[in-house]
């Protein structure tokens, strides 16, 4: 009998997806070809070698004055035909009109670096850790709802009163949630808490192994903005590399079922099956989708509503599909169990991040994908 089950997790993005890695590509080593709607990503060292001494001096002076001046210097060289950057081009990336306009109209103080996706020599990829986090959040929701009890923090996490039939449990957190407090919450819900510290050997997600996706070059550079109902954050701008809408990615997911069948103190707390994991994702992210759609309807977010309608249509066409919300800008409803929080903490956040438009109200919601698990 095999204790290792292997599955192919197939993903298709229905909204642009960006996963941050804490790195940014500086403004002094890319330029925008507006005619072709491309960014030329440059090797800054090789670029310097192509410049004459006078051009080098002018370029370095521009870089020292900030990102806007660096961009102006590169664009001037490009537009004048005095520089053929071909030997210094590392790669080309499509850019959105919103990205182009942001670069063109930036102030001198603007930070024009763009956030990059994780990348291997074969291309950009979606990290398995991001996917595993999305799966884990859905499983936490499933376990909390199944338990049917409120969750309270009184010096430590504990189960509270039973909820009435059909109602969700509520989480009553402390004012400040530190990393150990968050970890203790997961340990309670996933049943690996002890009198002292959590017994990580019993964490059921030890069974779940999620690889990085296959590399993809279906990318673009985009502008992320922040939508606030009162327009208070319309000028907030983030430039980022992201997977385009319609990108298909494939990931290997393995379930080490043997860890749930051993008979000693370090056996994981319970079995996680592929079918149950897919069902948990469908249940949880459909609830997130419902809240997101409600927010979009209340604030007239037309582009977001189109994405939600597309999600609904695809999910209704194939019962094996389930939604996921992944990466930067997904919103706290997706990456935390905020929809179960008691009191004011459970209310809708006041802002949303969107991509692809200079007016954040008209942008795409970030992070949505549909997924399917197929056995190898």
C-alpha cells in the first residue's frame, strides 16, 4: 500500500496575481517602449559599457538624482536613437497603459521601481508556500465551522459556547495578535495544541506537500492602486510584475497519508484527503467571493463584478473546480479568517487593491484563480 498520493493541481488565473518576494527592480535599469507597449529589462552593468564616457557621466548623474531622472535619461537616449540597448536587454515584458502612464507622469519623488515575481532561470513561478497558505486558511475555516463553537482568547485560546444551528462560530481575539498567539490559534483549531507549546509534529499539514508551479512567461507589468470609497487613496501607486489573466499554471501536490496512519505520539492530528481539501477551498472561497461581490455592488466596481461573474460561470460549468485567492492584494478576508471575527474586527475593510487602471475603482481585483485537483 502506498502512503504517498500525488496530484496535479491545475490553476487558471481569473484576476492578475502578484506574489511579493521583497525585491524590486530599480527605475534605472528598465525603459518603456511605448509604441510596442513593452518594458525592456536591462542589465545595468552591460548598459554602462555601451555608453560613451559623456553618456555614462550624464546617466550616473541622473541616477543619483532619483528614479524619475534615471527614467528620463534612459528614455532620452532611447528616443534619440543614440543608444542601441539590444546587447543589454535581459528580457522584454508587456506593460499595461496604466503602467506606461504612471511612468510618464510620475513626479520627481516617485519610486518607479517595480516589484518582481519569484523567478528561476526558466521563468517566473508561483511559490508552493503561497498555495499551501491558501489551502491551509480554507482548512482552518472548515475545522472551525465543523467544531460549532466560538473561539475565545483568555490568556490562551480556548473553545467557547456552542453556536446555534446554521450559524458560524465567532472568534474573539486579543487586542494584539503576535506570531506565537496566531500559531497557538492554528494549533487549537487543527488539534495539535498542548498544555505548553504546540506539538508541530501533529500539525495535519505535515501531510500536505505543495511544489512550486511550472515556470511561465505569460506576464505583464501593471499598476496596482488602492480603491477607497471616498477616493482618499487614489494616488497610491505600486508597480508590479504579475501573472496575466488567463495564465495556466500546474503544481504538484502530494499527500503523505502515512503520517496519519502511524500509531505514536507524533502522528498528525487528523487525515486530510484531496477531496476534502478541494471541498474546503470551494466552501471558504465562495464565502469570500460572496462578500467581495457584495462590496463591489455597493461601490459600483464594474470590472470586479465581471471577474466574479466569470468565476461563477466557470464553477457552475464544472463541479470539480474550486476557487482560490492567492498573493498580494488578496485582502484580509482571504488570507485571514476575518469573516469569523467578532465585533468591529469582523467588519469589511475600507479599501481594496486593484490592478490595470489609473482609476483604482475600474481595476481588476487581485489574486483570483480557479483550480482543479487531478490524480497523477
